[in-house]
C-alpha cells in the first residue's frame, strides 16, 4: 500500500549491547554516525535473534534501519507519549507487608 506521505528511511550499522545478569537485564542500541532519534521514529535492528546466556554480557554488530516519523505522527507521539508511558507502569497496593 502506497503511503500518502512517504517516510524517510536511513540504513546504518549499529552496536547492540546486551546484559543478562542478576544486576541487570538490558539491551542498548548505539547507531553509527550522527543520527538523532526523535519522537515517533522507528528503529529496526536486522539479523538473527540475540540470545545471551544468564550471567553474561555480549556486544554485537548489526545493520539497522531508521524510519523517520512524518510531522503528524511526530506531533501525535508528543501529545500521547506521557499517557502511553503510564501504561507500561505497574502499581500494586497491598495491605501485606511482604509480597
């Protein structure tokens, strides 16, 4: 399906850092070059699924595609971003002192 407003795509290399330890379960992507990610932009990292065994940290080199948001998508993301973030939060109120 053709888009009314085509979005800019940028292909670049990236570094993926994954940590799977007791202290941290995290993944960070660092794009090569001076590419600023703005609200509404999408980043897709290509390649096989990354699996890091428990207790280890690993660094991978991959290719990535950045798809820029259009002006309307960017505005919508800025307007709704705070409420969508709250959906990620989980709150628990309990009378018990231990869970």
